[in-house]
């Protein structure tokens, strides 16, 4: 059975397939470090946004706060992550990496570089950079659409200064 050319060259399907295959390869390697996909995603995001509060990190990861709490409990029990009270909100926790996790993060970087090298095998350095640039442009385009749509969905205030025009 041959594949439908439309699906083979569909941007959405292709991005999803490539993403899934790269994640699968990285997962296999991360598993050797004793990390689940969920844990490495938390650590990777936290590495980029250390000090973020738990609610914001859950939103970035597109998971429920309770799900993130379970992941953080496991990472905290390993001594890799610590929660600190947000000085501006007693109910919120800010998240920090414990220096003890640094060797794991270093190994994750190596695994990421190995996976990237495998994924880009046979593609020149210039083409690899062009691909990254194009994907970043697509990301920018999609984020701009999200922002624009969110602005359009916001209730408008009437010229009289109140809602509903009265």
C-alpha cells in the first residue's frame, strides 16, 4: 500500500512525524539515565526558565498542574529540583534546579546533540541552519496568530467606558 502523497508532504503530518521520531530516539537515550519523557521535558523547560512558578511551567508544558506536581515530587525526591515559596504569592511555588542535577543536564545536552546529528545526517550545515531558521519562522507565524486571535477574543470596552455600551 503506497502512502497518499498529500499526507507524505503535508506540513502538519510531517512535522508531527519528525517530532515523534526524534522524541522517540531521545527518549530511548534518556531512559538510560533513568529519566522518563515527562521528567526530561520538565528539566529541559526548567533549565531555560529557572525560577518560573509551577502554574506557568504547567502551561508551557501543556499539562495539568496536578500532573506537573507529581513529576516535581519525583524530581524533588531525587534531589534534582527544589520548590521555593514565591515571595509575591504565598500560594505559589517557584522552581529551581538543584546543582546536583547538573551532570544529568550535561548528559542530556550530549544526548540531544547526538540525536540532532543523527536526525540531520546527510544534510549540509548550511541546509541544517536554513531548516532551523524556517522552523523558527513558522513558530513565529503561529505564535503571532495565537496572539492576534486572543486579542480579538477579548471583550471590548465601549466608548462610554463601560461594558455593554450603557
